[in-house]
């Protein structure tokens, strides 16, 4: 089977969907691998390393020619869709809820079998394929590093002959994969960390990392988690109570990191303009949800906005700020998923009786098959 790995052309995207390590394993399994020239350069994987691993390096869109499966990090741009072979399987972080009707139509016109890594179900068997988790983990780490750099002061308590430096106060809003890593990283840097989330299970997770949990713990809070482990959207009444608690707490913080996202919906507002104005000059907000509208209405994608001395930073693609590690983990996610769509002998086999394949499949044979996109 021929697998093609294409270069990412979206602005600021530094990752690549394969590494020399995963290419070597793919070739060892009997697959032919073609990679677009320059695809891994920014991530620290030169063309020569892919050639040594057994891949053929091809310039431009010709890299996809004749491919059975195409690996990408991000969903293809309209011009890139035109270069995909008819009937190929495309596996990427497809940003499925961001698709416009004409983009879906373009995939279906070429009978592309589009598989979205975001739709990997959260079950034990799929853990090694969970790209959202692998990328969010690194994003949470990087959010703290970026926040600390913008803050410009020491994170831990320091006692010196000249005086004592107080530890930074870090507040993490949203305790999923990214939030947990942000807590762990801030704690390792010596900050005093608090965190909040609408999911009851998060309280124990926060405590296990040595942070303090902040939330309105009423009956709605106790039922605020879906069967898949995601946060539910809370009622306006609960949001108002939580906002009042947050407003009091946030005014005392040095760094606030927001991570709250709801699949297919705009990010919920967690930090209002009034809350930002209540913070002291020099404080920092890192809005990890800016790509879906942001948890703070003042955040702007890939900008640092100064609000009376409070810095509001919106990073739309934090994993791309760690391209080598992000690419390595993502490439391993793809490698783990590949056997599910590969029949004996190496042919492609999209078995929709498999719950993982069925969940990830967006388009096939010229039709949109994902119920989540139809609804």
C-alpha cells in the first residue's frame, strides 16, 4: 500500500504527519512511503533523514500521486484537495466542525474517505490513537511556558539575602488533558496553583497534582459530564454562580490559563472584560480556546493584547510551538490507527463494523457518512 505524507501549508503550522522513526516502521510493514519535500524541515526532520528511513521524497503535490492513504496534520486547503488521488483515504486532524459545505463537496467529488483524528473515541482500545490527547498534553505544557515568559517574573518562591520573592499564583480554568498538564507544569515551576472545571471527576485529579480546586459544587455540578468524558454545557444560572466565584478569585492571580472547549460550539466565556480589568497590571491570561472564539472576549488569535497592563495572549496552535515532539506523538497516533484500516496483505479496508473506524469516518464514496456532520 502506498502512503503519502504531505507538507503542511497553513500559516504557522510547523508539524509533520510522519517522522523518520515511523517511516521506518511503515516500510518495515511492507508499505511504500512518499513524503513531500520539506515536510519535516521546520520540525527538525530533514529530507535526508526520511530518505535514510526508506521514504521517497517528492517535490510538490506530486507527492500524493497514486496514494492509497494520505497522512496530514491539518485538514487540506481547497487547493490541496484537488491534488488528492480519487478514492484515497485521508487521515488528519480534520477540524470537522469547521468544514464549509463546498469543502465537504470537494472531498466527496473525489470520493475521498476522510477520517478525522479528532473523532477518535475515548475508549481504552483507542488510547494510543488519541491525537487530541497527545497534542493537548503538549499544548498545556507550552501554555504555562508562554505564560511564564510573558509574566516576566520568577515562578517559585525565592528566599535571598536581599529579600523574598513570592511565588506566582496560577489559575487553570478547564481540567482536561491540557489543563492537567498545565497544572503539573506550573507546579513543577514552583507556582501556587488553583484550578476549576465543571466536571466532578476533575476535583480529585486537581488534588492529586497538588493544586486547590475552585468551583460551585451544587447538584448541576455533580451531573456535569458526558458519557464520553467531556464537559457538558452548563445552564446560565450555574454559569452566573461560577462567574461570581471566579471573579473574586481571578483578581488575585498572576497567570490564568483557560482551556475550555465544547466540540462543535463556540468556546464558553469564562473571563469577562470586567474580570480582566479587575486583575493587577503585569498579570497574564493565556487563552487556549481562542481558535473557537476564546474563553475571554478580549483575546485575539496569535496576538498579545494589553489591557491596562494585563496581557491577554491567544495562541491558536500551541502544539506547533513544539514541532518535534508534537510531530513525533502525532505520527505515532497515525501508526497505531493504521492497522484498523489495513487488511491482510496490505490493502485498505475501512471496516465500519469497527467502532473506532465508524466514529472517525466523515466521508466515503462521494457521500457524507458521519452523523455528527449531518446533524
